[in-house]
C-alpha cells in the first residue's frame, strides 16, 4: 500500500520513471546484437542418387543401404547418416563431426562414390534385368 500512497503524492515521479523505462528499453533494443545465437556449423554432405523407374523401396534397399554402409566404413569422421527415398530418387545426408575439415568432408565421399559408382550401377542393372525377366516370364 505504501507505493500507492507515494504514487498519489508524487505522480510526476512515477510518470518520469515510466518514461525512463521506455527510453532505456528502446536503447537496449537498438544496441542489442542482432545475432544472439552462436554460429553453429554442422558439416553436412548430401548425395543424391537418381535412377528413373525404381520404386522407393528398391532404391532404399539396393542403393541407399549400400552407400550408407560404404560411407560408415570408408569415409572419415562420419557421425551419422540420414536418407529419404522417393520414386526414382534418394537423398542421403552425411553428418560429420564438428571439427572435420569441410573441404575434406565433401571431397572424401565424392571420391569414394565416384570409385564405387560403376560397381553399384552394374549390380543394380543386373538385379533389375533379372527382376524384369522374371516378371516377363510370369506374364507370358
């Protein structure tokens, strides 16, 4: 109750305190740094596999699983992988350790998959040809 009595006895003091609070709030807003969150740099490399005509389950089982296993065993500093497969396309994201060199983190999977691409493509085409011939034999 004492603050109400002081406010009634000295109204200009409380008006000036309210104006001072508004001015100090405006000053604080203008001088606060705009980037208040830390700069979080998570090195990620994404590989996109495109094979038209392959179902999502097939591309996930035949290509994505193969590339994820290769990356986990041959690429340095891979923390974890995430993948998503849709009709004819798969996106595999490789998350690296925070202290990895970003240029090396991108170049390493690119080199590994360039070297392994032909063998993977050959296996996929062989399996698809076998599946097509088996389907054709059933239909005929």
